[in-house]
């Protein structure tokens, strides 16, 4: 395994936003781009490489194929179909399950044994598909989960309280989607609970729900205005990659495998805070949820499980 070698599958807006942020930040030794559109992949390789003289460090960038996964430390999958107007979430999930299945088989055929990060939507479901098809240990397959949602939450809270987002410790949990939630009891500014800060400064507690709604609506608003979201998720993926490469033991709300009754669940990938290092997921952060929050998490999990039952598991097994 080559330390610092990353293979990116999918050179669309999300994948290339991640690649560009990696180029600017450094810390990657080799970046291999893989996509069905070979010409685009070569074009992206050239365009990124021309920025290398101004990058913080030397980096090999090349257009490649699935054979390059063999000795990669991390494979990031951003490929997949985008939701078409009028298409249901289940229809999108079915299309992307077929794509994920094909991609994962090709990755594993190379002899790959690193960590796979999945960003394709619906991400919790697609992470489950990749884990199932790859047969890799569950800690080595993670989804982008609610890492972007959490960043949006921290940005909005920082703006609301006029405090640096670096000092906001709050998480979005559950499905990367409308059924996500914030466990407010575990949200802090510095080392003080957000709820207590609200009370002490006589702020309206209902503002917190408005902030969460702002997080949920953010993607719709961006898509309405500029057709797609990609910079935020590109940065979020870069953040996960860095946590793995640098063996950080950082806490990130990735889409993680829950089993044996963790958070009252079994055999499901969902966004919860987890400790991330060079092995992928080291452990879950087991937060105590109140009844309402547990209900929301259960609801998130049921949405995913119902889609699996309806058709996703059949596609995986076919």
C-alpha cells in the first residue's frame, strides 16, 4: 500500500472540487483520476497538474483506471447519477446501486485493501452497498454521512453567535437528508452548552430549530440557485481523507456501520460521530440521545431499511 496514494472515482463537480482542494492543501503524494469519460479525465489531469508549480508540495496527478486501486491507501467514490426532475429518491437509489456495485467490483478486482470513502447519494445507502459488495471490514468503508451537514450547522451557529466556527462543537446526526437532527444537549460553544448560552443571553430557543432547518434547506437553495452543490462536499471529503492520512483520531460525523444495538440499531450505515484514523473508523462516539432524538434516529434508519427491503438488497444480490 502506498501511503498518501488516493484514487478518485468520478471526475464530476464533487470529485474535482475535492481534487482541487487537495492540490491547494497538500499532504497527498499521488492522486489518480478514474472516470468512464477518458478524455475528461485526461483534461482534468492536465488542468490540475498545471497548478502544481504553485501548490504547497509536489504531488503526482494522473488519469488512470481501476488497476491503480491495487496499492492505494484510499479510494474516494463520487461517481453516480444525479437526481433527475420528477425522479423519486428510490429510483435514484436503484440506479446508483447498480453503478456502485459495478465500481466496487472493479476496485476489489485490483486487489485493493485500503479504505473506501463514498460520497454518492443517497450516501448512507450507497455506503452500505459498497460495504456489502466489497466484503471489506466495516471500519474500512465509510460514507461522507453528515460531515457536510455538520459543517453547515457550525457555520450557521458561528454566524448566529458571532463566535469562530472552530469553537462550535455541534453535530448533525442521522441520514444525510431531510430526516437528520441535532442532539442539542451535546452541542457546545467552547465548553458551554449551546442551550445554556441561549438561556443566559435571553435568546429565543426556537431559533435553534430555525438554524437546523437552514441546514436541511441549504442544499435545495444552492441547487435552485446554481444547479448543484460541490465546494462544501469537496472540502468535507478532503477533511475525511486528511483524518485518515494523518492518523488524526478526529471526531467526524461520517456514515458509519452500526451493529449489536449501537444507538439501538443493527446492520445499517448512518451518520453518527466517530473517531477516524488510518484504520478508518476506530470507534463510535456513543452519545446518549433523549427519547425524541432516538425517535428521529430510528426514523432515519427506517427510511433507509425500507428502501433496502423494497429493491436495493435484491440488486446487490442479483
